[in-house]
C-alpha cells in the first residue's frame, strides 16, 4: 500500500457519498493522508451537511466552502491551508457543471451562457486552483494535482454536448500546467474515468443507456467503480508516480481502446 503518512492534501468535489471525489478521499485516507475537503453553499446547506458528515469519517482537519466561480473563495481556501498546514502535497479537482439543458438535445443550440459556464466551472477553475496551490507545493519540494475527465473530450458522445469541449479544454490545460509547474516538481494529470452513476452523471440525458453500452463494449466487459478511480488517484498523488505528468490516464475498463462500429 502507498504510504501517505505526513502528506496533506485538499479534495474539491465531494457532494455526497457517491461522488468520485469521496472515493478518492477514502482511498487517500486509507493510505494515511491528512485531508481538507470543500463544499459549495446551497440554500438548504445540503452540501455542507453532507461534507461535514463525511469529513468526520476521514478525520478531515479542514472543511471549507469553495465555489470555484468565486476567486475570493479560492484565495480563502488557500489562506486557510497555508495558515493551518503551511504546505500542500496534493490537490484533487473532481468537479464539473453544465446546465441540464446543455446535456442533451442539439449541441449547436447550446446557449453562449451555458457553454461558458461549463468551461468556467469545469475547466478554467483548475488554473486559479493550481496557481493558489503551487506556492504551498513549492515550499514542499513539489506536489501533485489531479483532475477528472471523460472520453467525451475526445469523442462525440451522445448528449455529453457542452461538457465535451469543457473536458477537452481541461485535458489541454493539464498539459500546459504540467509544462509550467514541472520545473517546481509539481505534476499535473487527469484521470479519464468510465461512466459512473453519480448525481452529476444523472444530468446527462439517457445516461443509463450510455453506461450499459460502455459495460458491453469495454475490454473488461464491465463498468469501472468509484473505488478503482480512487486507487488510481492515490497512485497519481504518490511518489510511485513521480515521473508521470501532463497525462490523461484512462480508468475505463479499456473502453477507449476498443475499435468497431
Ligand atoms: N460520473 C461519471 O460518469 C464521470 C465520468 C468521468 C468523469 N467524471 C467527472 O468526475 C468529476 C466528479 O463528478 P461526479 O460524477 O463525482 O459527480 P458529483 O455530482 O458527485 O460531483 C460533482 C461535484 O462538483 C461540485 N461543483 C459543481 N459546481 C461547483 C462549483 N461552482 N464550485 C465547486 N464545486 C462545484 C459539486 O458540489 C459536486 O460535489 C467531474 O469532473 C465529472 O465530470 C464523472
């Protein structure tokens, strides 16, 4: 098992116990990492309640609001981490957003606002988060940044629509960030996971058909689990992945390599 004793990292994107971010959090906790979690504020405080409750299970030492649309919220998160830990070993970006109407129907009719919102939250946010994390990682001699992508970045997947270009921008951003931050021994990678039943995924029209089709067509003839993505994330955060940066690693039971009509 990977040993994260003394390592500290922040995971953004835990919404509930089915979130991929939660499986990543559990995996990092099992390896001994000390964790910070974030939540977005909604009128009923559901996200905060979920994250505070899940946070106790992994003894999260920092739980802080962070809506990535708000630059000040990102600054505030980094300030709290700086004051409490004075360093950061890894940052996990496992969040995305697209309007429901932009996850089905005619792609060409995606609204300007919907397209830009998907880009801002799902792709652009990795930049200010990396900029905020980098000084804390530099102090430490390096670090690891991970984000979550999907094959819809490369292929025109039915109904994925506005999220496709957002994930393409995200994967490209990973390469540019890897180039920039590599000189400080900060590695930046994406995991391209196969489809998983989560709250976000349920917003994609006909997701059940998609996930069933992927299971049938993947090399392993099944879907990936949250825990398998969590284990890959822990590997990428660890020193075992010390020469891996700028990559999009497919964790999809081999779906992406299969040919055929
Ligand atoms: N579920 C899948 O099939 C699948 C496959 C590949 C990649 N992914 C990616 O995995 C990541 C996690 O998604 P998930 O499937 O676990 O769904 P999820 O709904 O559990 O997580 C999405 C998270 O994004 C957060 N979020 C939304 N807007 C935000 C904002 N403005 N600021 C901060 N956080 C915000 C939500 O709070 C939520 O916790 C996403 O990037 C998603 O695109 C999912």
